[in-house]
């Protein structure tokens, strides 16, 4: 069973690398930092805000 990400959390979260806002990608279940070029995964409804866990955007 997949846990839904609470979108209200998005208002409080910022990119740990650039300190800028994030965009929620519903299809990929990721938080996107355009400024850093990174996508942070959401696992079991919890954002993993670690640079080492982030996917580089192409």
C-alpha cells in the first residue's frame, strides 16, 4: 500500500542545497528543485531530502 504525500508539507519544505522552493511531481513521486537540478524521492509519503538520495535532472 502506497502512502499519499501531504501537499501541505510542500509549503514548509525547501531544497537543502539551494534553499529554494520545490515542485511536486505527482507521477514520479518526487520533489523537484529546478535551481539545484535535483529530484528528491518521496518514500511511503515521506520526502527524502538528502542530496545523496536525489536524482540528477537531465
